[in-house]
C-alpha cells in the first residue's frame, strides 16, 4: 500500500510527508513560540538581579539552553518514551504561568544566584510531583468533563488575546508601541495570512502562518530602506523603532555552542518549594485544557485518558529536565495550540521538524538570533488570529454537551468570577500573598478552580426518560 503523501497528510498525526513540506509547517510553530519561550527567563533572571553585566555569559547560556530543552521535550511529547509523552500535536516551551510565584520567591530570598538556584531546585521537585499527578490522572478524569476543560481552554484563549494585541502594536515595552508602522506591519501580516489561508488550497493554505511571517520579515527589511529607523522620545533621547531588525545581534552570535548542564547549582529551600508545588498542580490543569483544546480543535475528537496522562507526565519530566539546564518549567505552549486549531496541521513529522529546529537554535546560536530579531508586530499579525481560535476551541468543547442550567452555571460563574478575578489583579490586593500568587497570575487558574469546584458541588442534572 502506497504511503500517504498528499496534503491530507498534514491533517493526519502519523502520516508520512516529504521534508520539503514538513519544514515550513514546522517552522511556523517555531516562529509562533520563539519569543515567548525566552521572555519568562529574561523576566525572572532580571528579578533575581542576574541579567547582564557580570552575569551576561550566564544569561546567554540559559537562553541558549531554553531553545535546546524546548526542542527535546517537544520530541518526547510527540513520540513518547514509555508512559512519558501523550503522542499529541503539542509544542512545549518555557512556561510564563510561573512568573508570579518565581518573582515572589526572588523577592523573599533576596535575589541573586542563590534565589535562582532555589527556583531551579523547586522546579526539579515540582516537575517530579506533576509527573506523579500525570500517572494518576485517569481516576481524576471525572473531574474534567467537557464543560470544565472547555472553560479552561476558553480562559486560555481569552488570556492570550491581550498578549497578541500587545505584539500587534510592537510589544508594550517598545517606545513606539502602537505606532502606525507597527500597526500597518502587523495588519499586512494578518492580511497575507487571510489571503493565503482562504485563497490557496492544499499545502500553501496550511502554511499560511509561515508565509505571512516571512512576508512580514521581508516587509520589515524594506521598511528599513525607505522609512526612518530611529526617533526621539519625549526626553529628547534617540531610540530605534521596534520594527527594525537588529542584524548586529546575528553578527555577534556564535556558530556553534554546546548547551551547558547546570549553569546554576540547584538549591532546595522550602520557601520556594511549597508555593511552586501548588503552581505545578495548576499547570497540570492548564495542560489538560491545552491537550483537550488541541485534540478538539485540530483532530475533531476528545483526548483519551492515555493522551492526557502522558501529556501531563511529559510536562512534569520536561520541567525537571529543563531545571537541570537552568531553564524554567517547560509546559504545553498555548500559542501553538492556537496555531494547530487554526491550521488543523497536526502531522507529527512536521511538528518534529520544528522541534529539531529549536534544538539546532540551541546548538547554533546564529539560527536563534535570526529568529529572535523578528519584530514583535510581525508575530502579532499572526497571533491575534491564532489566539482567538483557542477561544473557539473552548466554545466547541463546552457545547459538545447539552447546555443545561447546571453547565451554564459552571461556565458563567467560572468566567465571571474566576476569570474576572484573575484578569483584574487589583481585586486581590488585600488577599493573603499565597492567594495572590496562585490566583493573580492570569484568569486561567481561578477560572479552572471555580469550574472544577462547581462541577463537584452542583447536583447532577436528572436524566429525562423518553
């Protein structure tokens, strides 16, 4: 029997595809998550006071390791090693969900390499703890019906839309955030994606994100030739505009470097371990939502117990593995869930090409530098559509079951109270610090907590007899 190599293979997890088709489909996943994979590390290393200066070499080493680790853990998730890995179309990367609790740990421990080492030590133990949770996920599955996982997926999508819009404007840290150049560049990318996705069939249509980002990259280069690349801020200080590509960063990057094991010595301190363990429970719930969303949105079916269990276990082992390389916990990347949901490209071979490229970025710094200089507005043009598609996946999951008064209550209260509370951090200003750490990072955690709680306490709907 002849192997399938048609365009339908892109929508089949295990089908064979030519390498020429795998590469663009895999690279669009790398583009979608590259900046987000590094940003949490920059934030936490800054909070610990070990960014730049005498710690410049350490920071470069950890950022390089982050790309290598994401690629390795993604391959485990795609292919599995025994019970570790769900064999699901998920891209793994550095989690931003831990930023709040890690910031608190850094402040509590006074910063420095010791505080960062404590974060690594807590991540090693927390990852092992989540792995155990993954193995026992099957008996816990009853707490995650479609109405609960759908609410979590919906919350994930809602929380990411603001991230996409920030990128659309050039990144909210940019001095020219929201400038016409940034907005037009992002809009150009979005229009290209829409034209290619709906105007082209087969392989090209499935590669719409990749085509749009490459087009945006080229547009940014052309803009550099025809538009002013610098401006002056309100204080009279000249700055480079956010859409400009920094080729010096590529020139300074090395050609080859081996990832360094344990660039920071792990420290085991209860002040870090206890709050981080709680966050690993939370991230397990988020991963269940991500896997449910990608299976529903990308493959049109619910995730199996084995897929959820292996996926959560991979989250855990991947996070412990990451900590050994000085990298923050690695979890399922919601940005890429949106990409799969939008394109329906779930082919394991294509996604593994993206994972291999991430590993190469960790081994060949110049490759990583080329991707890292991509203007945020280029990514934003793709992100607003990808992230909104996660919302649609959540709605599809929720509506798989009849919207009874009970289910309507779960969704409405979880989104209203749970997501609203997490999305508006100021409402928790007077709450205990532990509550702020767990529920104040995003709307995902409180929405998940409320949905799970209501699913347990609300009486089941009585089945009507025909």
